[in-house]
């Protein structure tokens, strides 16, 4: 995900808004397009299956995500006219369990809009929302071999920490 956030004229073409459940189909389509364009470079062909991210499946996942949202969770969308061209989610980080840590996830941009500042605007707005809600820091997760995404975040001051999150499957 290359980015030209220094090109102010590009950012005038889109706006960042809070999404609603009614946006799930458009969110799903952006998610699907972005993963299909980016992940063949990230995942081996025997693992990557474009059907796994088909818009119908992503729409169902989006609706479930909204159902699971807590008070501090927000789905953002980048919009050009009436068209969603980027998405991102921010809110509580229930996995790290660190006080004062918010989470940014599911940042995807329609490949036709890569390099136009959409990803930067989504991440910046997510960080603003987290700060407004009292979070002191933000965390995110990127696959280790997703070099484009890592470069995107590292260019913006994020640092890579090889952290593996483990969740127990044994009920205590």
C-alpha cells in the first residue's frame, strides 16, 4: 500500500466518515478487492483462496462485527461521492489486555485508490478517535510477510514487534 499523503489535492477527493450496518455491502466489496489484490503476494497460492473473501462472506462478517462492537468500537469508511473506497476499524484491544491501549484493524483500501492517501487518512482518523476516548497508545496487527502493509505503517512511525498472540482453547 504505497501512499502519497503529501498530495493534498488527492485527499480532497474523499472524506472519512463513521460507517453503519447499512454500509456492510460496500465495506465487504472494498475488503474483498483489497485482499484479492494484496494477499497473493503475502500468502502462498496453496493457502490463498479468493472465495474465502468473497463479498457475500465479507458482508456476513461485517454484520457480525457490528453486532460485537462495544461502546468504543468504530467502523470508519473513506467515501468518494457515494462510493466507499476504504475502510478501517478502531476500538478496544481485548487481546493485549493492556490498560490504555486501543486497536486499529481491518484497514483496507480499494486497489484503485492505493497511493492516494486513503489509508493514511483512515489510520489518522482512527488514532484521533482513540485519543479522544482516552487511549494512550494504539496497537495493530500485520502479517510478518505483508511487506507493503509493514512499509505503510513503518513509514508512519509504527514499529514492528514480533508478537504472537495466543488464545487458550481450554476452558478453565
